[in-house]
C-alpha cells in the first residue's frame, strides 16, 4: 500500500522496529514503534522554528538519532514512515503545504533517506492516521472506512477494498476542502469559500462562535472571553455549563459535518467513519448533531448502516503510530 523510496534493501532484521514521524504546522512528533504498536521511545521538536529545511533535517537527525541509539541502533530499524500536510505518496514530496514554513515542492522523503540511510515512505497526515487506525485502532479488520481528523483543520483518509485511495496524483482524500456552503466563509489558507474545514474544524468552531456573538444580542458566557482568546475549548467549557449560544455553535457545526459525512457515505459506502482529533473531546455535543444530520441527509439505502466511531488510538501516540504503520507496508 505504501510506496517507499529507492534505498537499498537492509537485509533481514531481528525484531525490527519502525520510525514514525508526524510533521505538523507547529511541531513535529517522532517515535520508535514495534510491530504490535507499542511506542518504545518518542520525542518532539518545533516545525515552525525552522524556516530552512536543511536546518530542520539536521535537528531531526540529532534528536531522533538519540532515540535510535537507545532502541538498539540504526541496524534495528526497518524504515521511516512520515505523515505531513500535502505529503505526496507517489513522489515523496511535500507540495505547497499552506501551513508549513517551507514553500513550493520539497523532496522530503529523499532528503530524509539520504540523512538516515533508511527507506522512507511519505503520505499526508490524514492518510497516515487512516493506516494507523486500520492496523492498530477502531478500524482494525475493516476494508472500507473513512478516517476524518478534526483538529485545526479537517483531514481525511479513505480506505476502500482494503486499500488507501491516493488518486492518480497522490492527493485524493481532501474532504476538508470540499465546498459545503457555496459562497460561504473564506478559508484563510486557500482563499476558497465555504469549505468544510472552514466550519467543522476547531478553527471553524471559533469562527462560528465569534460570528454568532456579533450577530446576536443575548447573554452568553462567551461574551466574557476576549476575541483573541476565543477557541473551541472556550466554547466547550461554556456549552457544558448549559450556555445556549455555545450549544448552538456545536449544533451548527454538527449539522455541517453531518451533511458532509452523508455525502462521503453516498460516494463510497463505508462500513464506518472514524473521527479523530481534538474536536472529538466535545463528545456528544458534536457527535449527536453530526450523527442526526448525517442520517437525515442519507437516502434510504444507506440509512442506519454506517457506524460513527471515535478513534481508539491514544491521541499522544496516534500520529506516530499512523506514520510508523507505513513502514510495515514496505515490501
């Protein structure tokens, strides 16, 4: 399933281990994982603090190198799996990622391979999460499911007939950028109007709250939160205290997400949709309206068939596990 770069075969390794690297817009997490999904060693470093890609790789080599030594040395490593925004599975490149400090097309897999002398597999972060969920999590044993990551943005990985769908160019699965409200809210990163990510992400929850506060006059606990401090956690904290406006924010968010998921169900007929990310911590505040509006927008043949699940992966390890799972797919 995962494509590796052209490093020479490393031979048979006794009790091999995998390296997982998850590159986010703010930070990079990495770890060393065994075949059972146990994260033996882990660490993190800044992404945003490295405007130069070579300096970033140098620091990664230093910090990750220490973990490799603790785990028994480079000879125990089968390879490196990486998840990154706009990571292209086919080419091993990161291409025009709007929330990373490196612009244009970065041949990251080749650069990491040259640095560590190990085979490298790269895909986007949501695809890596889907592979991790299929190998270790709620989708274990499933051949048809969709992984939706609800964080600062909305990512997705689509698995059909047991295979991750990459598309002809490696970029399939950008459900977060599908247009759900024509001429709707402008997405700051892409400039497109009305994308799912603009509404159903943690960022979208914040923007919905700010818009409702501006348009409405009723009292709300959220009026005590400074605009620059507003975030999805503040909305959640108000909602669990019964704040009417905060509850409406989650109802609206779930309505938009449920509509989008209904569309996903009708084009791919998955066994389940697995939700992962910070927004899922809101529990039934987000799940109940999402489930209701997903079912309400499905035609009869799809109704009451698709499970809506929360990821089983431990959040602190999930990104590393997802990336490392790419390694076990290497031939």
